[in-house]
C-alpha cells in the first residue's frame, strides 16, 4: 500500500475598508445624530446599524472614535451629538463642509 497524502489549501480574502468609505460612513453617522440633536435625544444603536447597513461592532467602533474627537457623546444603547459639535456646525452654516 502507498501512503496517501492530503493537502489542504485555504484562501482567505479580506476586504479592507478604504479611508473614503469610512469617512463617508462617519459623516453619515454624524448627520443622523445631528438630525435628532435638536431634541437632545440619543439615537439608538440599532437605528444607526439599520440606517448604515453595518454591524453593531462597526458602529460602536465609529462612535468611540467620534467621541474621542469630541463630536459625539455615547449613551447607554446609543449616542447623541455633543453640544460642542452642534454649536460649531450651526456656526459654519448648513452648506459648509467641516474637517
């Protein structure tokens, strides 16, 4: 008898998120938060995930980054736009993009 050798090849495909796509998503998150910011009510995490068609982990990671920049305040189960970000956006006017 001849010994049988089995070779398994695994191919892993990873999709990297380009800076443009992530930046667009972050802007969309800020717009959703700003739209409800007038009432001061937080936007539920579930709504953000549904509106943006991304995972809960992605939204949480994005909100952590936006909070570190002082743009949002995370709440239990969601987030709201920070008062500083809301004030600076209104000072710029609606048509002026922010960096």
